[in-house]
């Protein structure tokens, strides 16, 4: 039986891509987002060809071309003298090798592109300020209970509620996400007046010992996004993100090149956040009858391959294809899980293995090998066997 009403909990990149892919296949969808509005954090994101191929397939190419930027190259620089210790072309090279672009985009711009497409499709009901607290299923019906006491009923439920997924916690007993000994400071800085090395249309990784910085421009070059990552023994306290002070960066990145100092010093007051980096071990099962996890709820990973959103985007299109292809909904969901299991597990484990790749000055060969990720970028979720 085909679903008549799909419930999606979580209106992030995974949830909205799933809404779009299912809407295109003709299904009615309801998306419930806990935040007061559908929004993303103020940070950039790298979209690799395996993700952009899917977004193109969903009809978003023109909108993305307007909102995103195609970096010319990926450049690795030494932390102290800015000398180049490795580089690789991106813009044309990615199109040639994989037939899809490599983008840098502001997360809220990506979310806006997805939201506009979902709205234009007219197949989804979008509700913000709805925090799911539990879910259940019986006799072919799934129910989501919300914090405010309301409930929603449908015939398929997708839990797209991120790394700390409440619904995952209801479905399977298991450990909390594990802190992996790294913290990330993230901010967006106006590009005006910053040195050319940090405002070039490149993806730059500044490599030091036990720490590195990834930086690139967004919004036509008017903003510089940076993520400064460093080894840290413990992450204490509640939550996994919190406001941070520039003095922490000053101390942690003292002695780094003056261009890096200019970038960090230009961070606007109140615009610096610190994240503990967490992941979870790969799961064997994340589908339960008519309920499936998707994106970070199913397979959260460290950001060292820039693949978390890409995996959520791939999940979404494969899930929609399975629902279309198989009449029995439970068979469709178990096919979705089977198709995604090995690939997402491999990306989780490889992202973990690459933790220190950008935090040592030697090892450029290893970095080059890690960058030649045909198995990651070449994958076609729109056309793979399901
Ligand atoms: C430092 C860093 C850099 C990264 N860089 C990249 C990159 O360059 N490229 C890339 O592909 N990935 C990157 N990622 C990973 C990426 O951010 C995530 O994988 C991606 O956001 C996952 O999308 P999602 O929709 O599954 O989850 P989320 O983005 O976490 O969205 C979940 C949504 O569900 C909502 N929600 C949560 N609980 C509930 C509830 N109970 N009820 C209703 N709604 C709920 C949340 O408010 C949120 O809107 C990075 C991650 C980090 C930490």
C-alpha cells in the first residue's frame, strides 16, 4: 500500500529534502519542526557532487546557482608562513570528473532554497514550533505525540530530528553520541578589508599541530565562513554548542599567520559559537515497521569529510525512490535501510579515521588520497540500484 500521508519530524536539510523528494513522487507530506520557524544556523556548508547531483535531480540547480558559490580550488596552507603544502582544483575538475558541481553555500540560503521548492510544490504542510516527544505505530498507522499534547497520525513516519534525535531515543535503546576529542569554533565574518588569501574563491585549510582551520567565502564573496578545530580532552556541561569568546581563539591560535589572525580578529561580537564534535557508531537497524530514521538521526558523523548533509540528501532521494518502487511500505523502508547501511557506515568510520589528517604538517600524500574520494563523490543516489 502506498502512503497517503507521510509525517516528517525535523525540518532541517534532511527533513526538507525528504519532503521535496516525496512531494515530487506525488505523496502528501506534513513536516513538523521544533524551532519557532524553519531556519538554519549562521554558518556555511560544503556541498559535494554526490549531494548536488541529487539537488539538481530535484530541480534546484538554478536556485542553487544563484545562492551558492563554486570554489576554484582546495588549498592547504601551513599555519605559520601560509606556504602552500597541497592543492587540488575544484570548479571545472568536479564537473568533469563527476558531472555535478561542488558548492559553498550559507546554510540558511540552502534551507531557503529547499523551503521555496517545497512550498512551490504545494504537497507539504509545514508546521513550526512543534516539538515531537514520542511516536508509536499500530495497525498500519503511525502517530507522533508533541510536547504541547497534540498528536498527528499518518501511515509513514520519518524521524529527521538530528544527532540528538528524540524519536531515535524512543525507538532504540543505546548510548548517547560520543564526544570525539575535538572542538570547533564557527563564525561568519564580513569579507571587507580582509587579506586576499582569506577572501579568494577557494576552500582553504590552514594546517597546524593538533588544530586546523577551514575557511571559505559565501554569498558572492561578501562573507568568510570559518571553522577552527582543535584537540580538547573533554566536553563538559549540557548541550553541544555554546557561545564562545574571541580570547579562546587568540590563545588557541597564537603564532598563526597574520592573515589568520586578521580573520579571527574580525569576528563580530556575539557571532562566535563553539561546538563539541560528536558522532555515533554505525547502526545495523534504523527502520522499525513504518518508522524510519533519516540523516543525522540515523548516522551522525564527524565533519572531516563534509558528508553529513550529503548523506541526509542521499537518504532522502533513495527513500522516496524505494517508496515509489515497492508497493509494500515496510518492504520499501527495509530496502531503503539496506541500500544505505554500508555506505553511511563507511563514511562514519572514514570521517572518524580522518580526524587528525588536517592537524599534522606532514602527510600531504595521505591528504591527497583522502581527497580522491571517487566512491564518495561519484555515487549517484538518483540512479543506484534499490
Ligand atoms: C562543524 C561542522 C561542519 C559541518 N560541515 C558540513 C559540510 O560542509 N557538508 C556536509 O554535508 N555536512 C556538514 N556537517 C554535517 C551537517 O551539518 C549535518 O549532517 C546535517 O545538518 C544533518 O541534517 P539533518 O537534517 O539530518 O539534521 P539537522 O540539521 O540536525 O536537523 C534536524 C532538525 O530537526 C529539528 N528537531 C530536532 N528535534 C526535534 C523534535 N523533537 N521535534 C521536531 N523537530 C526537531 C531541529 O530543530 C532541526 O531543524 C557539518 C557538521 C558540523 C558539526
